[in-house]
C-alpha cells in the first residue's frame, strides 16, 4: 500500500515519500510526507488500522 496525500501544489492526490506516521492530539493518526512529484509537504489523516499497517509494511516511519 502506498500512502497518498492531497498535494496543494499539484492539486491532486499524489504518492507520499519520506512518510512519517504521527499521532494527533485527539488520538487519530496522520501521515506526513512529501509529494513525489513536486516535493511539497503533504499530510493525510489515517485510520488506526491503516496507520499501523503502513508502519508495519515500512511505508511510513513510526513517529509517535
Ligand atoms: Zn505535488
């Protein structure tokens, strides 16, 4: 599974690189990374299941 995020610069969903999984103050999960197309910072809200799977699969670095 590749994490995708909404890139504000490309104005479309792009795969995320250098993804890090963060936990929000409300207990949710959020992937933060960079757009593979333009390098812009992007983030994506993740469900707990998807967040843990992304970390397990090595798609995102655990940052919580
Ligand atoms: Zn972009």
